[in-house]
C-alpha cells in the first residue's frame, strides 16, 4: 500500500460497517466494536449546521462526514468511498434531519475529493463554496462525528456532533501537502483536531457572518496514526470549486 493511501484513510471511521466500502487503511486496522466517532478535544456543536452530512451504511452506521452544497449534491473525501445513504442537517447522526440514498459518486482524478449525487433532494440549506480558503492565520472551524480520543479504537463516544475552532497554518507544517489544492490546519493546544470518522467533513470560515466551505477533511499532516498530534490536511474546496461545480450540475 502506498504511503499516501494509508494516510488518506486515517480519518475514516474505525469500524467495518455492513454495506459500506471501507478504505484499505481502515479495513486493515484494528476493528473494535462500539467505536463511535467524534473530534478530539472539541466541544458539542453550538448550532445545527443545515449542511452537515453523515455518510452512512444502509443500516445507518456512520463512516465519514460531508457537506451539502446543493439540495441533491454532497462534497466529501474521495477515500470515503460510496455510502449507501446520507443523513443531513442534524447534530445527532442517528435521528433528525433528512435521510437520502446516494445514487452516484464522482471522484476527482487526482485530489482526495468526491461529489455524491443524492437520489432525492433534501430541504436543508446547502453551504456556499468560499471564493478562497484564506491566508495563514485565517480562523476556521471543523465539524464532525470523529473519535474523541487520539488512539484508534481507544474510546466510544456519544452520537452528538462536535466542533473545533482552529486556523490555517503554513504548508511547511504538513508533510506531503499539495499546497495548491490542500490546506494545512492547526491542532490547537497540540492535542486537538480531526480523528477517525471525521474524513470528508467540512472546514468552514465565516464570511459576513455566514459559514462558507473551504475544505474537506483528508488526512494527518504528520504521518502519525495517533490523532491530533500535529496539524491536519484538508482538501481545498475553494481551489477546486470549478471542478466541484462542473461535476455537480453546474
């Protein structure tokens, strides 16, 4: 397995879920039961994010996050594969919001990014793609149902959505980053950040008081399988906005 393939699977959920394609890195790792994903050292979501998406198996098992960008289109990480369904617009990944089947997946030819077409539109408000991700120091927020402890399979967690305020840092702090299409994102305090189950989820920033999408969770920025020990790498959805629009109905 290539190193980048291994790292790209870092933030997928650590449980093999029925009916869901799990990346090789996740499938080959320890598979304890009952691992519920959340962000490490984050806090419970302070609001209902209408655009927040849980990628799920047909039985409702969570694997990755995503962002609703149109009523029937979701953007996520390519390494998350093709889920059976999504749940949109709730802080509880097992209830509330809207559930829709996934009818099609289109992966970017080189970036860890994909768009999912839903079989039916959902009523939740999508998030707009930001015109640019921002300079070093830009304040951002990451959101997800990723594991709350840094060691894979080391904890279970509630099913409520988590959030973490962070910022963009210099590309030099992230190993193997593709600077033109990826974002290096800080781990505040040296012990917080995305973890298993957060893959594909949104990195957002406020523009005139409104959340806009700048990134999708991809992988560790220091090559470690232990979460939150260094910055994380996010695919820059602003840099790839033209591709996203061209492949999600224009």
